[in-house]
C-alpha cells in the first residue's frame, strides 16, 4: 500500500518538475531573439491602454481633479495606466500555437511524449508570468515615483497581494479559455476570427477597453459574473485601496475558482474529443 501511495504522490511532483523545465526552456527561447523579446514581451498589451489614455487626456470632458464619486480625468487615466501594467500578467492567445500545430499536421509528434501535452502550455504560462512580473514590478515602481498622480502605487501590501492573487487566477482562466479556442482547430478550418472576437469580448468584460466608471451599474453587475472582470477590473480597484473591492475579494476568489474548474473540464473534453478525430494530415 505504501508503494502505491508513493507512486501516486510521485506523479504530481514529476509533472511540476516538467512544467518548470518547460518554463525554463520557453524563457530561454524568448530571450534568444532580442528584437522579438522587446517587441513581444516588453511592449505587449501596452498600445491599446495607452491610446485610451491619450484619448481621455485630449478629448475628455471629465473634471481634472479627483471627484468625490471617483469619476474624473485623473482617476480614469490612472485606471488605464494600471490596466496597462496588470494586463501584461494576463495570458494572451498569441502565447499559444496549438492551432498552428493542428493545421500544419505536426501536433501528432507530441502525442508520443511520456507526459500530457498540457505540460507545454503550462510551462509557457509559468514563463509568461515570471517574465512579465519581472517587467511590471520595476516599471510600476519607477512610474509611481515619477508620476504618482497618473500611476499611483498600491495602497498597501495586503491590497497588492489580493490584487495579484486575482490576476494570477484570472490569467490561468485565460490560459484554459484560449487553449479551448485553439483546440477548436480540430473541427474548424479557421480559428483566428473566433480568437479575435473572443479576445475583444473578454477585454471589454474585463474593463480593459473602457474604465468601469463609464459603464452603467447593470452592465458592471453582469460583467461581475465573468472571469475577465475579476482578472483586471477588480484588481486595479484593489490596488487603489477600494474598500468595496476588498469586500468583494471573497466573491472574486469563488467566481474565479468556479470558472477555473469549469474551463479545466471544458478544455480537457475538447482536447480529448479532438484527438480522437484528428487524422494528423493538416488542413
């Protein structure tokens, strides 16, 4: 009985080592191409929030100061600047190439590996989080010292920890979400349109396109049932020290845990069914 228990415990430990090893290889790969590293990793997800900042600062009719209800130009710009930082920690659909492998017909070589295929995306996820965190923390520190009005530092360590917890759980949901969409290539001849539409909807639901203070309360309440909302919109408010966001932290954890479980089951189901019908000939 002890031998069986030892072998059972050995499995997760082995998978953890494989994920870390895959993450190390992914990190070496992205760092090997310096131009691509700067364009893809350092400047990833910065253009859209910064464009929104420029729009707010040039064409906004909001009051310049910090209004009592939080709806002001300074508050909106600070929100989008922090969004630009936190969104870098969110897993992106372009971080996966599963659909390319399916279309080109060489994903079958991964079926012969002595470990689950998902170890590779998981390793890429770990690499993405570690690398982006190494970029976000210094950038946020410098900006909060240089322009604290437009990029305020986290209110306190507890708020920062709660915000980071939600971002990481939400980023894992995005990994499973995009993995499932990429796996639709087993049935579809084009998945790019689906990925783009899904990404735009997720960005809007997560408050990454428009600050939540511009949205009706009913829309915000509807978005609170989705995982993107708790991935970025609420963590930004937590980092700012919002008492309402702190009170909703438990609800956010529960919501993300439910989404994580549901997306895990869905991703496993789509992957298993897709493999059974896959001929390996490419499309």
